[in-house]
C-alpha cells in the first residue's frame, strides 16, 4: 500500500485508551471500578448484531455502528447524563473528523459516514445499535445490582424505558427474567433458578 498509514497507526493507539476510560455514570450508583468504554462497546456490538438480526436489519452493519458509537470518547471522556447538563456536548461528527484527519480518504470518509449514520438515528441499523447501547447499560446495571450496588436500579429502569425496537424490548424482558449466572448453571447441567 503506497498510502501513508501513520494517521491510522496513531488512531489505533488512541482507540486503545478506551480500555482505560471508565463509564463515569456508574460512579453515581456507587460503583468503585466501573466498566471501561471499550468493554461497554464490545457487548453493545454483540447486542446490535442480535437485535438487528431479530429486526430484519443488517447485523454486520449494526455491529459496525455499535463498535464506533463511543469512539469519540478518546478525546472527550465519558460525559455522563448529569454532566451533559452542564458541559457543552461535543459533536461526535466533528470529533470523528479530527480523529480521521490524515487517514487515507477511502477510510476517513467511511468512518465519518458511519458516525453520521449512527447520530442521525434513522437507519434500521442505527436504531438497532442505539437500542443495543441502552440494553447493554441495562444488563450492566443488573450485574452491578447483583454485586450489591442497589442504586443501579435507576439505570436498569431508565435503560429499559428507552428501548425502541420490539426485539430489544422482548430481549430486555427475557434478560430481566433470567439470572446473571443461569448461563453457568445451564452449562454445568444444573437446575435453573
């Protein structure tokens, strides 16, 4: 490849910072060491695939959107819901444009378009990816509540209430009716609770 990929290399290091960037809203629920943005994005991508498939949308596209949905937080940090009330919210599309500056245009334009699609909230895949973001937050809240963080209930309720697609709502109900360790019991052949 004749093109200079140094801008891509720089971004890859930048993206790695999301492994240390904590999801700050959980601190308000008392969680001492909350998940990272990267951890959240990984399960969000899985959920986007599932929701999109159930909704008849393109699962690969939905996962692609979900993987990139918080990529701007390398530069802005994770500004929680309360923080957004006071801090000027950065434009994800503007941040992405800065992040991809200098990359080969075929890549830069694809990433700018991807973030624009997610932010527009119009395509079936973007709607599925956004539902996946909310559903992942709900599941994480359930896991934190199981660890003794009772204040996580607010995140569980709010996330459930913000789901749009039928499939995400039905999946949320199934998650709420399932114990967080039922998968292990099933794998071990034990009786479900």
